[in-house]
C-alpha cells in the first residue's frame, strides 16, 4: 500500500512540475520573428587605415516598436599588433581604431533584443 501511495505521489507531481519555457515569449513571437528576419547591410571602408575607421550598420526596418532594441558588438578575434584595436560599439555606427599596421580578424554581431517594461 505504501508503494502505491509513493508511485501515485510521484506521478501527480510530474503533472505540476516545471515545464521548460518556450524559446520566445508567445505574446511577441510573431513580431519578434518579423523584426529578427530583417535585412542587415554593412557599409565598410574599402580599406582600413590607421586611426579611427567607421562601420555603418543599416537595417531594413529602422523604426522598432516599444521594447525592441538592436545591439551591435564588434569583437576582435585575432590581431598581429602589440595592442588590441579600440572598438566603439553602436547602432547605426560603430568604429574600430588601429594604432599600427597588422592583420586583424573582426567579428560583428547584430542582435535583436526584446524586453517588456
């Protein structure tokens, strides 16, 4: 009898247990999918030079509803100079400043973020 109660308790607790949350909040799913699939165009200098170099990030949908933000980050993956180049992240403009000649590998991530108030 004790075993039956334990098995019954275990089976009932699984009904009320935590379920994994969906990847995207169902309230904003349609809008989020629409805004996350927009076209992103990068305007990069034809050749980088010493000093500050500007990168423009153009989005097909520039006006976003309340709660949506676009964030861009430039990561310096590899560099052959002594010092890592200085990066200023931003939208629609970001910049990379090189102090010396060398080989650099940059990675640009453009992310759509939704945060309700």
